[in-house]
């Protein structure tokens, strides 16, 4: 249980910049491992009046913190050209001196309520899950190409991260879980997903098959003080499924007193 880390995620559209700075410092000073923000373009889909762009925000948070990891959970590969994503992520990695964890996701279906922001901008969403997964794998290919130490000369002056950021895939299916295990450094799923254990097992087996020994197995859930206690039965169950990172999302403006409660790790 000692190697299970606790992270914090915020909905930045519901916070002012001053509040986000305060939250970041509280999280850093209370030993949260990573501070995550969402990647959305419209506040509407997150019940917020607006929505600061995630990589711009992460760069600012990197400059105002010094030890806590930061990252998007998750960056929708449909929101940016893969090359723009590579440049944005590398920039944040360098500003933070290597503290970025890059969460990636394939994006929601065209029928999802989350598609409203892409529809508003005329961004075409692949219609099938297989097409969305293919787009995500193409993004991984581009990241690998641009960040390779032996990259093509045409990328010679593109931003290169000071070190490769760990990449975590947000998944809802065994198919994408397998991709996370074979091609990235970690997996994330909602804790309440009905197939959570099976999907996490698929990711871990895929990672083991290619020799990964430090694979990140993470779940996200709503902020609950019970999950800060190492003796929590839920935490014990998650650890039994191989989970080594719990990401807690607090609704609204995070409560400083709740965040600073003494945690048993």
C-alpha cells in the first residue's frame, strides 16, 4: 500500500486563476503526487462558465510550483493536430523541468454530450470507436517521431522535451487498455466502471508481455476523504487489482480544508 499515490484533479473552468494557484500550492504542500486539469474547449460540457485551455494553464502552473507533477487528464487527441500536441506537451515538460505526465484519450463519440464543443468548432469526430482508436495510435506515432533522438532533420528545431513525459491512456474498453499496455506508460479508468478489474488486468498483462515493470495503473474518482486513508477497504481492493495511483476529482472550487486533511499513506 505504501507505493499507492494520491493525486488531485480540478475542473479549471470553475476556478479563478488566483484559486488555481492556491489549490496548486495546497496540493504541493500536502504531498499530492500530481495535479491534473481537464482538456475541454467549452465550459458547458463541464458545467462551467468558461474553460481555460489545458496546456496554457499547465505551463502557468508549472511556473508557480516546483515539486508536484502536473498533467492533463486526459488530452483529447481530437482537439489538436498531433504535432501541435507534441509541441505543447514538450513546452510544458521543459517549463516544469520534467514534471509533466501526459494523459491522452481518444475522445467521445459524436453522439456524446461531450461532442458539443467539437461540433461548435466544426471539428470532425471519427464516427466509430475503431476510427477514434486509430487516430489515438496515429498521435502516439507522431509523438514518437518528433521526440525521437534520431528524428528526421525536418523536426530538428521542434521543441524537444528535456525528458520523455510518461504517457497514460484514459480507457473505457479492453481494446484501448491493450494499447495502453503495449504503447504507453500507464492506464486510467473511472473507479466505478463496471468492467474496471477486467480492463485494468488487460492493460497490465499487455504491459507485462512487453517487459514493463513500472506501469502506472490509475483510477479516478470523486474526492472522498475515506480514500485518503491507507486502511480504507476500497483502497485495499484497488491495490489488490494492481492500482498504484488514485486521482481524486473535487467538484466546484476545491475546498482547501478538505485538501489539507492529514492523509495516511
